[in-house]
C-alpha cells in the first residue's frame, strides 16, 4: 500500500497557505518532525524545496524527515521478517521505491547493515517465487509460472535463468482467440459477419496488454483468408472449431443471432405554428408581428430487439469455456416535413409570445403534442434547419447509420432504417459480456478450468 502511496505523497503537498515561503514551510517541517509526524514533515520540507531547490535548511529538514520514515520502515520490515519473509521482502520494494522517488529532494541515509539485510530478503523472495514458478511450469500451468517468474525478477532481476524461463512460460501461456462470423436468422445474411467484425475490432482494442496479459485476438485478415464467402454467412459450431484450428487459434468465439423483432409507430403533428416577421412602417420604424403558418411534421419511431447467443470454445477439446445469451434493443426516430421555411428558421416558434401570454392552455396543448410526436429534446427550429439542409431527398442511406448508433435525438429523414441495420447498430456495441468472459479466462491456466479433469488439455 505504501508503495502506491509514496509517489502520491511525494508529489502532493499538504493544503498549505500558498503565501507560505520556504523558510516558514521548513520551520513547520521541523516542528512536525519533533512532534513525531515524519510524513507531514516530509511533505512540508519537499514543498519548501519545490519553491526554493537550493535552500540548505529545507534540504536538511527533508533529509531528517526521510531518515525518520526509512527507520520506521526498517523496523516494520524486521518485525515482518520474523513471521513472513515474503511480506517483508515486499516492503523492501516499497521502501526502495520511496527512496528512488525521494532522491530529487534528499539522499535518504540507511544503516550500514541495511544492504546485507535487503539483499538477503530479496534473494529469499526471488528463490521462493522461482521455485513456485518451476513447480507451476512442471504441472502444466504456464500462466501461473510466468507470474511467479516475473515476480522473482522484481526482487533479483538476474536471478539464475529466470528471464529465459519467464519468456518460455509466456510463449506457452499466450492464447490466440478467433471470433468467427455468427449465424443469423435475419434476412440480411451479412448481419452475423458484421456483428462478429465489430466485436472483434472492439476486443482487439480493449484486450491489448496490459488489459489482458495472455489473450490475443486474431485479426479479421486471418479469418477471411481461411473462409469462403459461403462459409462466412452460415458457420456451424463444428465448422467454427475447425476454422479456429486452421487459423492457429486455441479458442474460438462462435454465436448465433436470433430473429430481429421490430415495431414501428407513426405520429403526426398537424397544426399552425408562428413565424415572427419584422416589417418597416411608413414612418421608417420597424415592428414585429406574428403570422400563422400551417405545418405537418411526421415522426416515425422504430423499436428493435434482438438477442445473441455466444460460446467461447476450446479448440483442442471442443469444450465450452463460457456461454451467454445477450439481449440488445434500440430505438430510432426520424422526423420529416415537406414545409420549406422562409427566412431564418430561428424566427419560427410553436406559439407566439401573445398566445403564450393570453392563452396558456393553447400553448401547453401545442407543446405537449409536439413533444409526443417529435420527442422532448427536438425543437421546431432544429427540424426546420434540418429541412433546409436536407434538400429534396430524405431517403435513408446507410451512411446515416452512425448517427443512430450515436443516439441522436432524431434524424431528419423521410423513412426509417431497416430493422436489420438497427439490429446491427445495437449489437455492434454489445461485446462487453464477451470481453468480461475473456478477461476472466485470461489468468486461468487450462488445467484449472476443469479441476475434475486434471488430464484434459482444453486449451
């Protein structure tokens, strides 16, 4: 814990009056150290040195506070060594880390006997982790072996042949995972291919080291080189295992997408809205008046729900290592009007200021019906600005799909995206459960996945 806190404590001083100068800070440091608060004294002294690096009194104060911290640390290490040498060795690393970060402020003095004590504890820890690593490697647990060998290196970097053993264990521990196209019941045969590609891209990005130490996601090129076009569109579980083997994968992710369920609602806003017009009178003065403008706005809403089942399968044995069913849903709203605004769209309002004042019930009714059709976050001005920008064509093209994926309040179109496109938009963002499963499996050695089958190699 102290190892993680030490850099923070070194970098973040106390909340002290910014007007305190180096001399005042140094004085406070000396007072805190005399009172037994070495960490507070250290922070005050280093704050003084940040303000005036060449201040000799602050340097002495920092050295004294650092020495007190180190002496207390050594006492705790000695006490721990009597009952748990590994915990004592971990504290040696913590203390070393503190001294390295403290070097910019002061050289922390250590007792003459400390180098030998430190060396003994480090060697003991390195020997223990090295032996554990050998035992793990001999029992077919390369992931555990790698963790133990790298831990040994933390204590003694050149301990025996630990570096070579760590490299060898890592090579055996790396697990290649292929994500093959999912089967899809949808009329859109490419849906399974596209969803698998989106999940694969997400996993490549989010499971790169250090997020996952041993899992490696195979890129799409390896899959496409192995599969024909017909295979891409309808992969069975058996074919997924065979294809994974041909790609050099140790595990394969295969799944199936259920039927896409879709409902569509049509809503119409038909009323008069108001436009503020500024006119110049005969005497040259300008005045504003409101004119009623009839308008029809059509809103279409499509709700889509789709489920996907996936498995993480061990290539060698065909065993299922993880399995889940995930339901995803999304909604898309398109708004369309044939009315072309005159002048500035910002001059339009659902009701005039006069009506809002004299007939508030009418104003509430119009605004309520507008929101029920176009949504709470959509304004008349936004719709008219979109109308002007859209030109004459409002038909859906797939290039608009990212706007639905991003959760736009509305998209100005005359027609809705197909249900299959919305299903893709929903499923493309649904790889989090698979990422969780692969992370959970990442640190587990194959022999430990099936404790009741110690002879089974399920990698």
